[in-house]
C-alpha cells in the first residue's frame, strides 16, 4: 500500500447510505485521515464510522449546509495534522478509487509552480453518461471552474484564497471559489489522466 501522509480527505454526510459509509471507511483503511462533517448522520451509522482510528467527526448532526460543513471538516484536518499539505474534497455520493487523492497530489505538485495552480481535479464520469470527452485530447486542461467533489486544494492555497463561502448553502460553492482563484491570478485545471465516478443529476450535470 502506497500512502502519501501529506493528503487528507474532507466530506459532508447528510443521511448517508451504507455504500457511502463503506467507501469512506475504505479510504480511511487505506491510510488517509478522513474528516466528516455531521450534517445529519443516524446514531447507528455514526457509531460505526466514529470507531475508525483515521476518521474524525465534526458537527452535531444539524444541517449547516455543504459549504460550512466542508469548511469545518477542512479546518479540523489542517488544525490537527500539521504534516498534511493538501486536502481532497468529496461529496458523500462520489466514488473515488482509493489512490485518486495520491494521483491528484502528484499531478498538483508536478505542475503547481509552472501552471500557477489553485487546485486540480479529475474528469468526472457520471454513472449514466461520460462527461468531458474533449479533455482527453491533452494531459492537463485549464477550466473556468470544477466541481467541489474530487478537487484537491493545498493548505497554502486554502489559506490564500480563503474558505468556501458559507452563505452558499449548497449551490454554486465550487464556482464561487474558482472565481476567487481567477481574481487572484491562479489557475484551475483538470487532469484528464485521472477519472472519478460521480452521481450527477438526471441531465448528467453537477
């Protein structure tokens, strides 16, 4: 097992199903520190995940929104794990391979200086349709925004750009953060060598 202990994982749980719980337990089993914001987790499910040594929980089960929950999870990791240099964000219904955070971190560290990266993400593969086929033409593609889920952000850039906007309860969180990146002269990229399954809406749009 190859683990980069410089990477953490943050997510928000709201009435998660067992598939989501098992997936994030597998990420923790792989060795990542996983922070989960409790926006609404059943008592039995909470007992199940809170016993894992690599899973930390923040929140009291009140739905404070995706942005605020994600910020709380990110801050919990950065404040308590000084060795962690970057964090990967996931929705509870994302389906990343366990090595995806490592692949993203490798791509980020190799390109952050030359491309002035703010963050980097994978191609999202919807469970119904395949998105972003045009990105297959090149290795890295600059984009205006990327979905929150699957995004890798370094500690340095999270501090520089600032947290996700708490006022945005769930929608447009990713776009607003990426627009702030652009305003600061930073770039957002997709690495088309890295794919992640994700549950989109009926039109296949995040």
